């Protein structure tokens, strides 16, 4: 596979060195140099090769209500005072007419009178224009603002169109008036109309300035149309219209919402510096929020310190943003330090603060501490909201503690807290990960009963669940339904699809999705890199994984714990034990930051490689750090103890799971069945299978194969055949392992006719025999000193299997010769 792999990640050059805004107080808002156009991001070389060889506005955004001052001229070079929401004298107060002339106030009163009829508009405005003096321009702006303030949008638009239709009044349509109209349309949800208006005005030769553009960008941002917001920003710069501080702040917020790579955000900051636009507190708060997606807590801390050095005092938004970054980065201790500083500076924690803290503890696996935080916030009179409960529910789900998760859900509904789509997404994930697909789809149907609608995360969750279970047909089906429902795939969808198809073993399909992602203009990010690395890891392609990591370290994208986790899996699947152990030492010694996720991965990969001492070392290290293991980690311990037939240790882990409230998963039960299938108490395997079915968990092919092996190993072919039939009744297609178990058992009992009949049946069912199938037959012929029959079997093999590879007969004859000697 290696020679076919390639993948382009369109990531920009490495970020500049700190600080982001050196000596920014000396920046000024105007400059004679034109703003530079940002260069296109370079292609990542390794990942470019991988694909070419294939054949196939955070909550703090307040600028949506930005109002602009009047202006006597349309010249963009004229300086004007910016009026943001915080400078608006009407903020939180009734409409103030202080900027209107006496005649303008009279006209506004007439237009806002409930008895006013729109048919009177032409006469009223003609009378106004005939009698108005020098204040006409500011009066038009004030009247349109006033009508918008009084929720008379259509009338405000009619005034604007009336002025626009008069040739002698076209000079009154300055940037401020246009910006206000665009702003009003945006707030009313008529963003496309606002975009059409600007386009038509430009066609008429009316200049559209930075304020109008900023209003349109803000309108797009407020309605989640981020790509269009970026397109308007790029168009504005191409036309030589220099962004203001507000413009940059809005587009930085958009970049954060889009999850743009940090390098792209830094490139935008460089544009600010080039244009001599100094940041404000809002800029820093937005940049800190942008660090959340990539878990860039170090960058967030640097920004936090730089902001204070620049003379800005952190506010509640700053602290909550930093807490959120720590929450995403699974760093609860650092989050608590931020809380202490926040309180010492006179800021009382809010629901947002506690939700970020609870998220940090829950994602770090410290669920008891997260639950205590919820109790603490209640004691302080802060009522948990849907985000609080959903974060806890998700934490317990991820840990495999389904009963606790459902207790959170029940408490939530009992307290009258209505679940939102995020809650349902967490429940869908919980049932899907446990193989309870009927319950999962029931939750999906119940979304509508709570007057919610599936969002992009809902569809992504379904894609991930089916991908994790190797159900590629369902993955493709869900993707089709998602598009039919009107959802446009975005970065997370593409990342999920890459992971889903690679989990199904369809690497080529995963790379085809990546290609489509690029063609759709979606920029890859850290999650994309990690999805690709995970795909490489499943194939044991450690050399390609190392090259991707080197490319990331080259400044294209900062590796995180998931990156190194995939590299560990690549080494394990590639049987590169020495490299895996060397990387483990770097983690233990702190050369690579020792993260909980990495310790859990070490438990998994060492268990997978059957390295008992190394597995126990990683598990003990995890416990030393006070981190509670999750269900996946416990399953790994259960698996290796089961394979080693260490029944006492297995029961010790199992008891710990029950005592700690973990809900055993299908993997748990499969590991137990495996252990018993190799023991004298082999019938216990079927008992566990019955327990799974009784709990509504759908067994997989491994479950049935294990029970079949248990009976075959002990010569109970009747029971094995019964389980085989039951397996098909459950809609599972027997695989080569299933058939090989029967073939090997019959051959070992000298029942070669029956063994060959099984081979004939499996071929008829479309299951191709592999080396093990034929090896078991010829090997037992040789063990029983039946050389001639072994030779005859091979010579007549093409009659049995017409599609056998050409070299298979020669391989088997050589094997017989070696065995005979």
C-alpha cells in the first residue's frame, strides 16, 4: 500500500515568532501603502505525493449592531470617527434623536406614527427634501437608523430606495447609510438581499466602502455563513479597501468559528500589522478563543501575557476564553489556576466559567471532580444549564459509565432543563459505541419530539459510529442522507469520513474523501492530519507516519497528543516494537509531554503487542497520576490478562469495572469469551454470548467466532454448527476465520472429506480461502503420515478452487516437502 499513499495538506508556512503585536501602541489606523494580498498556502510535499499517486462569531461578538457616523463626503481617504456598539449613545436606552435636525425629528415622528400610510411616503419625503438644509445627509442616516430601531425595516428600505431613485440625491448614499441598511437586512436574516444590494450599488457606480463591507461580513458571520464572509473580506482587500480594526476582529472571529489552522490566523494577524492596525482587547479575546480548536493552550497563555504587557486588563470574556482553551486541552489544574486569578481580580465565575471548568475535568477523565464542581456551582446559586449536563453526560459516556450518563440525563429532565441537540448527539454516540443501533436510531427519531433538528454534528456522529463498527455501507448511506437533508459537508464531516472509511479498511475511499475535501475548498487542519495519521496507523505504515509527523513539526501544524498516539499505533501495527518502546520512553521521561491520552494509548498498544510488563507499567503510571482509567483502557488490561489465562487478574479488573460504575462494552465481553474459550470452562463462552443478547447488545462476528472456536476446540461440532446457524440468523456473514476454524478442526480429527466440504461451501458463499485454510489440511495430512493424499489434494486443488492463485500450488507442495522432512 505504501507506494500508493499520498495526500496534500494545503497548510501555510510556519507562524512568525512571538509576540504577535510587537510595540503595537505605536500603530495607527491609516497608511499610504496598499494592503498586501495574502499568498496562497504552499502544498505540503509529502501529503501531496500521497494523493497524486492515488488512482482514484464566538459568543462575545457584539459588532452585529455596529452603527456608523454620518459623513459629508463619499471619499474613503477622509478620516471619520468609528462608532461601535459601546460608543452608541442609544445603547440600552430609548431611541435618541440628538443627531437629527428639528425637521428630521419631525419626519421621523411622522414615519413612526402607527397611523402613517406608506402611500404618503413620496409626498412626505419631497416636502422634507425641499425644506431641509445642510443637515440633509445626517438626517437621512438618522431617519433610517430610527426606523430600524423601531422595527420598521420595510419602511427604512423604502426611504433608502426613494433616495436612491433620485438623481439629485445619489450623493447622500454615503458609506454610513449603506452600512446601516446592510446591517438592518443582516439582523432581519436577509443576508442574500444585503449582498445583492451591495452588488447592484457597485454596478450603478456607487462606491461601497469598508463600513458597508464590514456590515455584510458581520451579517454573514452572524448567520453562520462563514465561507461567504471570508469571500467578501478577500474581495474587499482585492479592491484595495483597507480593513478596519472592527473588520479584522469580525473576520478573526469567523476564522475561529471555521476552525482555521493557526497558521492562517497568524497570516491574518500579519495583515493587521502590515496595515498598522493595532489590536484591542476584543482582538486578544478572539485570538485566545481561536486557540481552542487546536488545543493550543501554550499559544493562548502567550497571548494572555502579551495582552497584559500591552496594557489591556483581562475581562470576564478573557478568562472564560482561556478556561475554554484549557478545557479543550484537558488541563484541569491550569484551568483552576485561571479561576483563582479571575476571582482575585474581582470577577465572579459565571455559568460559562463553570462549564469550561467542568469540561476540562470531564475531558481529563476526572469525572468525580467534575461532578463536585457542578455541586459547587449550585451552592453558589448558579443553576446548571443544558451545557453543564451535556458535558457531564458526554464525559461519563466516553468513560464507559452508561448508568451514570443516564442518571445525568434523568436529573437534567427532572430539573426541567430541556435537552438540546448536543445532548441528543451524546446519547446517539453512547448507544452507537455500545452497538445498540436500535436505541441509537430511536434517539435520532426522538430529536423531533423535543422540537430539535439534527445538526452537522448529529450526522458526523452517525458517520463516526458506523465507521468505528466497520459498516461502510451504512457510512455511505448516512452521507447520502445528510446531503439530501441539505447539509453541506464541512471540515469535521470530511475528517470523520476519512476516519470512518479507514476504520472500514477502505483506505482508497478515505483518500478519495480527502481529495474531495480539497476540491471543495476546505482547508485541512490538525484534525485532518490526525485522521490521516490514524488511517496510516491502521495499516502499520509507520515510515509514512514519521514523515507526516516531521512535516507537521516543520511548522505546518503543531502535533498534539493524538498525533503521537497514532504514531504509537503505527509502530504497534507495523510490529516495530523497538521504535514503540523508544517513543514510550520519551513520553515517560517528559521529552514528549506526558499526557493522559498517551498513557492510555501505551496501555492499548502494549496489550495489542502482548507485552504484559509494558502494559502493566503504562497502567500503573496512569493510576499514579490520579487519572481514572476509561473503559477502553480497562478492556485492554482485561484482554491481555485473558489471553495470558490470568483469571484472577482478569476478575480483578472486571470487579473494578463494576465497582466503579463502568458499563461493560462488547469488547469487554469478547475478551471474557476469548479467555473462557481456551479454558476447561469453555461453555462459559456461550453463557456470556447469551448475556450480551439479553442486554440488547448486538454481538459481532468476533463474538460468534470465539464461541464456535470454543466448541470446535473441544470436539463439540454439533454446538459449533448451531452457533454458526445462529450467527447467520443475526445477519452476520461468516468470514474466513469462521470457516478456517471448522476446516482446522475437521482436519485435526482426520475428517478430511468434511474439511474439504467446508472449503467448497465457503467458496460457494463468496468467501475466499487464504493460506491458513489450505495449510491446516496439508499439515494434518503430513502429521498423520499421509504424504500421498496431501500431494493429491494439492494437485486437484484447482478443481476445488478454480480461482486459486497460480503460485499457491507450488507453495503448498514446498510446504509438504518441508513438513515431510
